[in-house]
C-alpha cells in the first residue's frame, strides 16, 4: 500500500514539474524574462478549486513584484478574474490589483480601463467595494491626470446607489479623495455627475446606514483638506448630524462643524425659534460646547480638543464656558471660587469654617433658570469634571490654547486650572501645571490661588514638583505675603525632598529677579537681622539659607537699595556664592567693592561680554604661538587649557564652547608632547618605556576627538573637518610609533595602506574645506601623496614624521552655539549603606533616574552601563518610552536596570554610569543613504565597513551596594 | 390604545421607602422595595395590600427590581417576600446582592435588639429572601419571561447602583433609582444609551439645586485635614459605614500617598471592614482611575488606613479617625468626640447632613456647650467643619440624563413636591415631553403608541424600493396578511395564492369631451403630441389602431355619435394606476392647447 502511494506521489510530482516547465518556456518567449507573472499563471491554471486558487494568490501576495512585470501580472490576474466564479477569489484578485498598482515606479493608467470594466458585471458587493478601493489606489497614483480622476469619480457616482453600505462607503471615500477641487476643472468637465461633488456627498449625509453617513462626512473633510472650499449650506446639514444616534457620525460631524466655523467665521446664522442672529463661529462654538456633555466619551474628547482652536469666538461666549450658575432650593448660590475671591477682596483670610458659609442668598426667578443651555454655558466646567481623564486632558489643553490668545479668559480660567492641580490622575495634574506655565505671562496669582498651587509642592512625584518649580519661575505674584508664602513652602519642600535643591534654587532665582520690590520689605526678616543686636551667622552650607540668599541677591540686582540692609557676613557669603554658584547669583554692584563689570563701559553690546572676550583673546594668543619655543608653547597651552576649564565652570552659557576648545587644545598639547619625546632621536629599541607615553597620547587624542565630534550639539561641518584632521594626525602618530617599536615590515604594510585609505576618504569627504587648510598636516600630505603611494612603509613613516612636525596648528573656528551633552544620575544616589539584597541567579530591578542635557536623539544613543566588581560590564539599552522631554534640549531618563550575578560572600559595589553611543558612519559629514522602500534592496546594502562604533561615558559613575545571596535549597 | 400605568407606593413626592408599581403591556413590575427612615410604625413599609387584598403577591407581580443597597430602596424586601409572601424573582446587581444582606441584618439588629421590637423579620428571613434574588450584570439583557426583559445600566451613586430598563415588545420604561452624573473618587458617572423609552422614571432629590464643582469641596476638605494634622491635631470624621466613607477613604489615602504624609489614619472596625472587602472585589463597578490602576495595586487595599482600636484614641500625636455613626448620636464616634472635644487643636468634620436633635446637628449650628447624659457639660473647643459630599444628580444632571435617553414621557419620584414642580416645568419647557409627578397611591396612565412589526419578504422589499434612500417614508404596494397572530406584507399575487382567491381587475373608465372638428385619428395624434410634450418621463405610445397608451393607461378617441365636432376621449386605467390616471383625466379635461396641428 505504502509503496503504491509513494508511486502515486512521485507520479504527481513529476507531472507537475513537467507542466511548469512547458509553461515557463512558452512564456519566456513572450515576456523576455522568467517573470513572476508566468509562475502565477501556471499556479492559477493548476488550481482545481477556489480554495486552492486563493492559497496561491495569498502566497503570491507575500512576494514583491518588480516594476517591469507588474503589467503582465495584472493582465493575468484580470484574465482569471473574468473566469473565476468564486467571490472570495475575485475579492483577493481585486485587492492584489490595488496592491500592485502601488508598486513604486509603475504607472497604473494602462490598467485603469480594465479595472473599470470589471465593475460592470460584478454582482458581489464585497468584491465591488474592493474594486472601488483598487480604483482609489489607481486614482491616487495618477495625481496629474484630471480626466482619469473625472472618470473614476463618475464611476463612483454611478455606484452610489448600490444597496450595500460597503460599496457606498468606498465610493464616497473615492469621491472625497479624487473629486475635483478646482472650480475650473469642474466646469470643463462634460459630465453632469462630477460637477458638484459637494452636493453628491451632502446627499449621503442622510443615508440610512451610519457607516455611510460617517464616510460621507469624512469624504467632505477630505475634500476640505485637499483645498476645496466647502459651501456654507452644509453647515445646517452638519448641525442636524450632531444629534445622530451613532457616535462615529457625531464625532465626524463635530469635526465638520469646526472646519466650517473656520471657513466662515463671520457669516451670520439665525438662532432657531427666535429672531436673533449670531456669527457662525459663535454658533458653532456653542454647538461644539454642547457636545462636551455628549454620551460618548470619544465625541467628548473630540469636542473638547477642537474647542481649543476656535480662537475667533467672541469673548462673552468664551467666558460663558466657565460659567455655571449655582442654586440651592431655587436660590442663587455663589461658587466656591466667587466666595474665595470675595474674601480676598474684602481683605479677610479664607475662613471657610462656618456651617452655612455657602448658604444660598437671593431668590431666583424660576422662569429665568435655564437648565440645559443651548449656548456654551459651562462647557469647560463639565469637561474638567468628566469621568474620563482623556476628556479632562483635552479640556485642559483647550483651555490652554484659548487662554493664550485671550488674557481676560486666562484670568477667568485660572481658578479652574488651579482646581485641576488636585486631579486624581497625575498626567492631568502635570498637564494643568504646564498649561498654567504657558499662560503665566497673562496672569497674576491671587494669594488664595497661590496657596493652592503651593500645596502641590509636597507632591511625592518629582515630575509634578519640577513642573511646579518651572511654573513658579515665571509666575507673577501680587503681594509680599505671596512671596513669603512661596518661600516658606519651597523651603518646606526642600527639607522634605532634599534632591530638589537645584530646582528650588533656580526657581527662587527667578522669583527674586521678577519681584525685587516685593522682596525688599522682607529682607530684614529673611536675613533675621536686627537693628541693635548682631545675630549669629547662619550656616553657609545650609541649602535653605542658600535658597534665601539666592532669592535676595537676585532681587538686589535690580534694587540698589537692598545691599544697605545686608549685614557683614551677608557680603562674605555673597562673595562665596558668586564664586561657587555663579549661575544662580548675579553680579551685584556692592558698596566698597569693585565690580568686574563696572570697568566695562555700558556702550559695549552684550554679545561681547568680558568672558566671551576673554575666551577669544586667549584663543587668539594660542593661535599666534608660532614664534615661541616648544617649552613656551607647552606652557601657554597648559595655562590656556586651565583658564578655559575654569571659565566653563564659571559661565554656564559658555561652558560648551570653553570645554570644546579646551579639549581641542588638549589634543594639540598631547600631540606636541608626543613629538617632543626623545624617542624620535634615538635608536628604537632603547626607548621602549617612552614609547608607551607617545602611544597613549595617540590613543587619548583619538578618544578626545570622538568626544568632540559626538558629545557636543551644535557642531558644524567646519569643526568636524578640524576634528577629523586631528584624528588623522593621531593616527599618523600611532603609525609612526608602531613603526619605531615593532620589528619587521609585514604588519606595517597593512597599516600604511589603511592610513593612506583614510587620507583618501578624508580628502573625498571634505574636499570643499581643503582650501581653508593651508599649511596643515593633511595639506602637505596630499601634496606628497603620489610619492607616498609608491614608496615603502619605512619611507612613508619617515615622511609622515617630518610632515607631522612641520605642520601648522589649525585654527578652530567656533560655532554660534555649542553645548556639551551632560548627564546627571539622580537615582541611585550612591549614598546608601544598605546593600540591595537578592537571590543570586534571579534578577533585581534597579531604578535609574537621570537628567540629560543637550543630547540629540537620546533614544538612540544613551545607554546605561553597569560595571561589576569582577570587571564584567553590562550594557543596557533603555526603552524609547523611558525618555521624557520636559523642555528643549533637556531629557529625563527614568528606567529600570535589571541586575543579576552569581552569589557573593559579602556585599560589594557596582558602578552605574551613562554612556553616549556613537557610530562614525552617523557623523554629520558622511552622506546619508536614502532608505529604499523594498525590503529586498535593503538587504542588498553592504554592511558598513569603516563605521567605528564606540561609547563615551558622559556621567559620573554612581556606586550601588549590592549583595547577591546564594539561593536556599 | 395600549398604556403604561405607574403607581408609587412610596417615594411619590417624597423621599424614603421607594416602591413603584409599573404595569406595562400586561406585565406588572415592582421597582424597589424600601423602608422609610422617618417612621417607626406601619408607615415605614409600603402598603403592599394595595397590590392585592387576599391573593398571593406572586400571582400579581412578574418581578421585583432593586436598584441599589440603600435601605430606603431595599429595606422592606424581607418583609415583603417572607412575611407578606412573594416567591417570584427579585433582580439586583451583584454588588447589591452582596452588600444588601449586611445592611438588612444591621437594620434588623438595631430595630429588634436595640429598640426591642417584635413582629419584625428575622435573620433567617433575610437569608430566605436573598435566595430568591437573581443577580444581573451591567448591560446584560435578562429575559424574565418570554416577553418581559430587563437590562441594567451603570448609575454611579453607590457601589452596584444601577438603572433598569424594562421592556415588553417595543414598549419600555427606564427606572433610574438613585444616580449621580458627576464622577467621584471611587465611582464613575451614570450612563444610559439613547434607548428612547416610553417613560423615564427618575429620582429628583436635588431638583432645584445646581451644585458647585466637586474639586473645590475636595480641596477644602483635604486642606483642612492636612493643616490640622500638621499642627499636631487629631481629626474626627463621623461617617456612615457605606458609600461616602469609602469615597473619603480613597480621597485621604491618595492624598497621603501623594504628599508623603506619615500621620496614621484609622477606620472603625466592624461593618465597614466587611463592606471594604466587597469594594475590593467589585473593581469593575468603580471609576476609571481605580479600574486602570488595580493591576498594580487595588486602591481599596489601603496602605495608610488601618483598623481602629478603642485604645488608640488616647495616643499622642496627630491622627485621622473615621468613626460610625455619622450624626454623632451614639457609638464610637460620640465616644471619640467626647475625648477630643476639649482641645482646640483638634477638628471634627461632618461630611453629611445631621438630623435635628443629634449632637452633630447641635455643634453644626454653633452650640459650644453640650449637655451630655448625667448632667455633664461638655465644652467644645475643637474646630467644627461641615463638608457636604452627596452622590445624587443635581438639576443639571437630571436634565443631562433625560437628554441622553430621549424619553417620550418623564415621571419624577424621590423628591419633594415643591421642588419637583419646578423641575417638571423645566422638563416640559426644554424637551417638550409630558412630565408627571404622582403622589403615593396615585396612578398615572401614559398612552403609548407602540409600533407593530410586520414581516416582509426580501423580494417584495427589493422590488418596491430598488434604491435605498434616506429615512424618508415611502409608499409601498402589497397586501397585508394577518394570520396566526402574525403580520406579513406580501405581494398581491402571493396573497391571492395563499388565500386561494381568484384575481379580479378593477378598471376605471372615464370619458372626456373635446371640441375638435378634425378627424378621429388626427385628434388622436394631437392628443398624443400633447401628452408626449407634457409627460416627458413616461412612455407615451401611439398604437397603430389609433389608440394611445401612457404606461398602461389606454386612451381612445372616438367621434361623438351626434355631434361630429365633439370628440369623446375614452380613458381607461386599472386601480393601481389611479394616481396617473386621474392626473391624465384632469389634464385632458383642460382641453388641448390651441395652435398645435
């Protein structure tokens, strides 16, 4: 039996092969190439049942098709399409047609007629819908062919009467995407149908199927997006759709109304059931506000979002959104906000301790109470109280946008925003704090509001506190009590969360400089000075005291009378802080003390402030050292490097620039030192020890150049050339050192060749920059290139050595803005004495929290490194979602690192640090390879050969005490 | 006309002992079965003898629905089912079914053990009663019998509170129970779909109130507690065991968590612990925040809130204590109050309304010296705060629900008559629907306009409406067959076949006289041209025998037998073409236009 079966299998197998062969050969003649169409044709002919055919088609769909054979494949598919009886196979063919027309480089106009023809005899609704989809794809591929589009639109209009919702859906979609947009085209067109696309689509707003209604609205929006001006008449139709039973219809209708309100903001519409008329944008605003209390949260989110962008709305409508008349037993009641305001204006502190404090006052006329308003009443009040946080966030965002454009509204919405600071979801709280910050230049906080705002400072979430500090930085406070309150609360925060130190100091700096006059009367109290008695000198290391001083000094900057109130030790502390925390303490004009800036006349523009001048002067000096002796040069470089580093510490805004140049000079210094070695003058074998110095110098220069290239943001191509040039020099040095120290010539061959290649690629990459590099190493090298290529390694080395010595030091131009990437690990703090215990072999999660500054694309480049005491290192790539972006140029990494190790006998420290990964291919100079669409071509790309990948540590390592315990059996 | 009859036995223009009878399409349903807190005599329970004097209740009621576990909605249930006698199904949601017996038992204990009443239901009766309960899920359609179906919607208010839709055929009633349209810290907002019921029965506790945002109140509450604790004072919050207590717990718990506070919070033991257990279980019934975060941590597993022990009250240092009962009239809360009242650093926060005569009411109205039992005078130095947290929909909320459900009629219960009157006016004015507010025992009859479903064959439907177009009414031709209690719309041919009747044709014939001296066939031609000119959309044909057809209408022109100058036009049509036929005659009667050849 088995043998028999086997035989049959073989028989069948051979038969199949034969047939394929035959077919292939015949097709070959016609199509010049054994193309996919042929194979497909064979497969389809072979298929005995629809299921088979479907399988073949599915397999076929997985493989890409080359542009040349698309048309052939399409023809074959169409041929089968007409023969096929089974609807599912036809459906697949139809979808394949669409897929194939998408092929890049293929122009589908040749198959359009066929595609339209297939529609005629099709009975299955599903297939029809799919064919419409295909036509849509074809139409979108031919944007410059209005007549084709017209035809397609006509076809679609014809099928709009189909009984299936799917077909009508697709037809509307097609009309929306391809319908004529310009008026001129519509007039030229012969056909009646395509003339008024808007009317055709508008007719389907009343379709019996909600899906078709949605599609109709979407198509209308699509037309709008493509630039067609929608008619105002649609507005009334769209308004009716707002009461639709289905949420997706309502959601789309809200969008449509919004679009119309932006198109015709100033037209006048009548209010139903009255004789009055209002502006369309106001009416639309009212309607969308109404949708904020819709039954479906999807619609609510949509409505709340759109409200934010309706800026032309009249102010009284806008202010109604925050209005909610309270009543109790038909008597008017004041809201808590109103009561708070009243208490404030009457000069009384909020008591709120009486029962019936909120007792209702005057009677309300029953007729006048409107429980469901048609207008905008209380839309935001509802939105901010919604049960879904998505709606609340959308409402807060909308508030923000509206408040930014209307100061009076900003003032009014303040109470509500402050209320949102106590939302149960952190995201909402954070969002409302950010919103408040964005509108802060329009507002001044009342004391009671400030009180509520400050209460949030105790929040345990660092994000919230930091956002709040940012907010306080740009808040206007109205009274000196307010400032005092803020200071007290911030100091409370400081004692509770000492890690917030920096952020609080920064916050106080701005608070002080914004409100000098309010701080002035507080100074004696804050410094606890006494008119008669000397008070003890406060502890200079107390962060709270520093905080107070930061506030005062910043206020004193624009308040010259203030220093008179300082006691002696305050001046001393000023001098100390000015030096140690120069970014927080401004220069002050103090009596009896000569200010650095006082020497500079005010006529000098701020761009050339003294420190910047100093930077340039010192660089100038360095670049002119040619006439000095080597020792002098070295000393000058050393001094300048020291100066620059100090400057970077003092002037935070120049830190990047100073560090960058210092690094460059350091490289140069190393190079000079290495060349001064005696090694070069004496026979090689005698100076094995010294050569260690030279080779480490070369290595260090290489490292530094990578740092220069990848750690700074704002590096331009001019700098990149210099950096690469320095790297080239370092490589030359390496080559020379190896040549001097190794015996035998064989290894040198390879090295020389590699070096020459690099010179070559340098020349190719930076050809445009070469003229600027007169007299440099590479300039001379390129002159000698013909000689180098032909000569032996030993000669090459000799040439290199002399060129390296003779070459001039290149002037490093500085870009406008230069910032060094820095990272600071906040957590783990590295102070804990309690080891983190876990069972060996299992994992423990370590929370890492770090701030990154001036890192470009942190998701791709920042890594976490864990170093174990045994030298084992682990590199962790944080998830993209772990990075947050609190402000421009700043990032925050909050991630978990999983540690594991075999058992130890006692706890030990591991090191955690952040690394910046780089890849020299990614450098700004190299040209980017355009990504191609087909996966095949991507695979064909050669893997990058000369891309050097590496990492630069850019944060201080933090030690964590851990203890993997042996597992208990 | 079919009608829906509604009779409130309790809660008609009143708050307490909610019990509403609804008869809809021959089905009788009882909504809620509550007790009245204000009475201790027979009036505390609804008058069930209204339903039947001597027969068993089971024969008269198809089902009983309980909206939530508050005693004014379920307090009379064991009395009703065990003592009066009802064996039919009782429907309630799962959380209600879980918590309801605890409260009933508590109620029984207080009435029987404390007040010494006899002739009250026993624990066993509560158990027996709960055996008759069928639990339902949200949005689950439960088929009570073949025609009657009910469906629960989320109502906020308390854990497990639901609104119910009762539906027979296409007539329906929605009963809201108590509901809340604004979400709070532990529950979401009530929601109902656009079910367009014939009648919406809604509570109207706050018919004349529009409330301020919840956030201000919450913030005030938290601020007061926080300040007192920071000063080192103790905070007493008298609460009732269920509902608001949990909300306040969540509020304080999250605040403690957020602000990293260390002062202890205690919760009096007993009933509350049991109830918290159920809150932990029924996470799906809580609000978005709790539902989303419970995977990491169930919010009801309090970290900062611990069980209270009597001895803790004397501990030094700040603390917050939730203690029952809520009005400070007895029990633990009063004990603690007496201990702490003398210190001005302490604070008591009353989160709800207090009945006159209780200690709570006295201190709220500003009394500073209280006379306790044994002629003791207690001086109240501690701060007294009032904070209202209520979970009923306000006037705006009620209107919002009506807007969501789009009912054809509204009926108000569970509120005061005067306030209802205001809301009734508003509803009629805004929504143009009729609104009722019957008193207890008063029957309201609502006429309904039920739709009658008719089956139609697909072939006929397709033939009659080839193009699906808008939701406009459309004229259809067919025969309505009423057979075996069902309605069918079929084509005339099929109807004839099914009924075994022969087809008869009905033709209308009309003569129109026209003055035309020309010959017959010329007149015919003129008529033809005339019609052809006017009826562009119809097929007008001139037949060789001189007659004209417009669609299937036949027109023949003959000379008048006496007067050759008058031509008689014979117009004939079947009754299906009545419309076109009569139009044609009227057209022809106007005469032919002059000047046409």
